[in-house]
C-alpha cells in the first residue's frame, strides 16, 4: 500500500502535463533544474523513474498528476543520513514554485517538439515515428491552450505572499474554481500540509486546520479534488483503500534516544497545564475548535472560509452519492493530537514557528523570519534548522506567529521537561 500511496493515481491527471514532455524538462531546462525536480523539494527513490507524489495516467496521452504522497511524504536528515517518513507533512515541497515553473516552461522558447525529441534520445528513450507525430501535432498544440487557461486561473497567486515549501492555499484554489475571483482581493488561506497517520483517533473530531468538516470521507475527497482530481474521474476505491490503511498507520518514533525520566516529569507538567485536555486521544476537546479569540493565532485562514464557500461546497459532488453536506464556518482552529509532533515542524496552522522550543517562547521572542524547505533536523530544539532556502517572513499577511502562548511562561527547567515529553509522542 505504501507504493500506491507514493505513486498511485487518485484521478488528478486530467489537466496534468503530458508525461512525454514533463520527463524531459530537467534536461531541456538543466540550468534551471540542476537537481531535476528535487529543486522543488520532490523526493526520489532508487528504482523509480517518478518522484514520490507523482502519478502517471493516460488521459488521451499519458499525463502526470499529484497524489496523496505529494503532500504527505517527507524526509529528515540526521548525522548525514536521510530518512523517509510516510504520512508526514512534505515540509520541503514547494508546490507553488513547481506549478509556476511548469506554466512558465510551457511558453518558453526552449521548449519545442524538437527539443523534447532530442532530450529523449539523449536520455536513452528515443521516440518512434508515431510518438513524434503525436508530440508535434497533438500534444504541443494543446499544451499552449491548456497552459494559457491555467495561467489565467492562477493569477490570484500574485496578489498574496508566496506559499513557500510545505504550504498551500486550497481555499483560494476552490474560490477560483467556483468563479469567486480571488484575484480581485488579497484574502489568504495558506496553511501547512498536515500529517495523516493515526487517523482513527481523529474520527470523533473536526477535520482541516479550522475544523470546518466532521466527515473523514469529505475531507479525503476534497483533498483529492484540490490536488487536481475531477469529480467524474475521482478514484474513490483508491482513496478509500488509502484511508483505511491510514486509520492505524503509526507516527514515527523520535529518531534519537531522549531522557525518559525527564519526559516523565514533562508529562506531569503537560497535565498540570491542561495540555492533555485539548490534545490527548479521547479528550473531550480533541478535534474541537478553539476560538481565535482564545488562541490568539493568525486569523487569515478562518476569515477566508465563509458562508459563501460553505454554500458552494454543498454543490460539490451533487451528481454523486458523496455530495458534500458537512462543511461549516468556524472562528478558530481545531485541537489536534500531538502524535509524531516532532516530525510536523514548522508549527501552528500556517507553519510560522520553526521549532517546538520556539513555540514554548513568548510570541515576541519567536523568530520573525527563518528559512524553511530543508530536512536538517535538530533533536534539541525539535524542528528543521535551515541555513538557507525559502525565507519565511512572519510579518506578511497570513504568516503571523502570534498566539498559542500555553507553556510560554514556564521556568526554563520545566520547559525543558515538557519539550522532552513532547519528543516521546
């Protein structure tokens, strides 16, 4: 099942880039992609031609698309070794940069049928006569039309802060799909990719960062549709199989030994500060929404999802048995379980706090900017410490790092104990 999670189709290839062109792009644009699609944070495995999170399916011609592994497989580096983690947020993947590259490349003078044929031959996969004819007279003419429409539909991206690695704004993608003209305003709904392991303990709560839907099925389908799937081609069986598999898929264990005695002390502090009342499996508040008035975290995401969006969401799938019926407006963010929290950095719904140690600091002491997009894990502060990459600025709209001040006033010794306990989850 893990292979299907990483490479299988969910029905998102309909508007995908033609595979025969896509796979030659790193050769044609070698100056722009010296490391191939890894430039955008895609992960690769030996023995696979495709990066993790990319599927191929014939829709007229073979096309590439996204799947579950696109946003939910990650890796960390520790002591010079890279370790793949299934179900983790793809914190290094810059989807916006990747999509922008594809739309720009499609109209670049360097991308021609001759260039694709030459690159394919150089890469040891020379196309036959029929393949060349299809490429010249079918694929390329349609590519221009397809990309022109895509560029228009993505105009709203230019009116907002860049997402950067590990984040996306599915809300505004939906608004564009419904003709709500997100390019005419600057409302931001950008959030971090979530982890997807251990789904069973989440079933009694609300899904998405802002807790706007209580249906696991609708959460899964909406994620597939936001990733490019079409209602008529939605791979329900595939999505359901993956959903069942993730029910009890375990979070990763902390990668180095931690101080168990100190962690035990941390659990006492965790309970004393009532962290367990919101975050422990089985807790009454787990999966419930805490108002932004209480949390104090950035409100942009909750401001985006309004009654207009709920009304449109209830039209999704109206021709099918799975029509959406459970979306709602909220005024805050859902209390998530903290399983595998060490691998879910950066923190808060918008990924605005780089480490757990920073999250336990008062907001005015948290980094105002930091680099994200690398997998270099720091087991002391618990987060990814990047020396370069995408510079995340918390002063930009939707990027605020305020709020969630729980534990920030503790003595340093108690913070250290609490941090040690969080490593054990």
